[in-house]
């Protein structure tokens, strides 16, 4: 029988939990050091007590950058079998987290199946599910109704929840004063804004924040403080609305820690490259170094169909500058619900960004696999190259699509391969081309 409710409570009591031991081994870190980071709040280990298939992961300072995959049905795309294929894809390519963002009908059957099979952390946004779960229109939903949905997700085994508690009346006033091109682009944020404006009430997740924390503490759910006022285009970044909400999120972070609830803070969506580093440092300062979870940021607004690339550029800069958790973006962003291939492209792009940032940050052993690739390329060992590649199947398919006459080269350089030429000279061999043409 465990004598603690949450990972943070255990850490504060000096207890190293089984999950901390798992994470410490994955991160090449001493368990006691990890415990101290969890106690301080700068590392979170999202792990609901009811998620039995979970392979625990840590998010935060000094750890590998993690990635999240979004999936879920909508009113226009209702096939849960396709969403489960996306789950399999996410697990295959090593995503550490999966968020079910379904926003149509009864979603709990799929979510329970997802939690039962997934070793990855599972996240949700209860606000998305409220209308379908409660079968009420937005104006008819009460504050207590919203809390019912939070409890239902916690009971099912969700490891972290995005709660848009920072968009209170003060933040809304700042948003209304400072006119934007794109206004509110957060789905959950826009629903809460509409509910507040229609009812005249305070944000229920802010007004009843302590009640939310009690539910999350009971099941050891990590709160991911959502950025309802994140910028939806680069012209809106770092404005009064975004920063006002960030200040509120910093205060909410401390209140959660006081209740032994682990925290992540969500960050901006669209932002020019030259603003990213300053935003990461500002968030860490205002939110007391809580783990930072960013969507992108997308560094330009003109690449629909390629936003996995604009996101990966911003994500690499963000993570190298202090962000801890990247939400993937697919080529379908802004256009449609992603299909299987879109999901794969988004995962690969985010993994590249996260890994590149880990190298830049000096995360222990981050370079090891790159060194293995260099050694394989030096030996022109194609099978080993494919083995250590992020996407072995694609790498092999590309190589085999135009096979070289000599497998010690590829079809781009052929016999003039620089690696082959240098290896031959260093081995004391003579390099000749004319006789081989």
C-alpha cells in the first residue's frame, strides 16, 4: 500500500517511487537526483494510478525532450479504427505521449481501450469532451458539469489533462484591449471564452481550481496548464493577452504544487524564430521552471501542407532554449484531420526536432546514436545505417529504389563516393575510375 497520493508528494517525503526508478534508468540519472527534481516541480512524471500499461517517462529539466501525438475523431471523421492505427503508429515510432482530442459523441469507449493498451502517457482536454459527454449545449453547462468531466477522465486513467485555467477575467481584459489578427485559436480556450461571455461568469476552471486539483491529486493526474490565448499567427505573438495569461499560469503552478499536483505549462503556437528563445526563458521565469510543453511554435504562417516542417524548425529552437515537451504538428495542420501518413510525417519531424535539441542541450548520451550512424557510414554498412535511422523503412526504400551496382556506394555518387575513395587510399589501395566506366 503506497503511503503517498502523487509522485510529487512521494518526492517531497524522500520516497523514490517505482516510476522514478524507471525514469532514472531511461535518463541515465541517479534516482535520488530525479527525486529532488520531481520534489522541486521542475520534472513531472505523469502517471495516473489507473493506467496499468504505462511505461513511465519524465518531462522536464535535464531530461530528453519528449514528443506528443494528437489524435481523435471529429464530427466529419468518426472512424475509431483509423485512430487506433494512428495509436499503433505513434507507439511504433517512439512517441512518449498521445493525446485523445476527440470532440464528437461518446469518446470514453475509445479512450478506455487506448489507456488499456498504450505504454505512452495519455492526455486529454476535458473541455473538448464536455458537450458530447454531458449531452448539453455550451450555455447549459454548469461549472460543476465541467468538474464531472474532469473526474470521469481521471477515473479512466488519463495521465495528464490540459486545463485552460489561466484565461480568467483579468487575462480576457488584456486580450480585449490588445487587438489581434487571429483572436483566440485554442479550441478549448475559445469555448471557455464563449461560455464566460455568454454567462458573465468567471472561468469555472479558475474559480473552482482547488476542486480541480483535488480530483487530479486523487488519481495522480498531472495538470497541463493550457494556453488559451496562445498566438495563432506570428503577428500575435508575445502580446498582452499571451503574457497576461502566462502570469496567471505561473500563480496557478504554485497553487498546484502546494497540493502536490504535478504541473506542465503549455506554450505558444505561432512565433517568429527571433522571439522563441526569449519566450522560453520568460516562461521558465514566470512559471518557476515548471516543464514547458509547446505546440511548434510554427515559425511562418504561409506553409499549409508543410506545417510539420515549420513546426519542427520552431520546436528545435524552443527545445534547445529550454522547452521540455513538443507537441507534433502534421502536414494536415490547418487543413483537415490527419491521415496515417500525415501522422507518421508529423512524428518523424518532431522526433528530429527533439533529438537535435537534446544534442544542443548536452543531454547525456544524446549523441550516441549519431556516432553509431557515423561509424556505419564510415564502413558503408547499409544495414547498420538503416538500423539506427529514425525511420529505417523509408531509408531502406530510398536506397533500394535505385540500387547501385556496388553496394559500397549509393546511386548518387557511385564509384566517386567520397567515403569509398578515402577508405581505399587509407587502406593502401589504388583508386581508378576509367577502367571501371
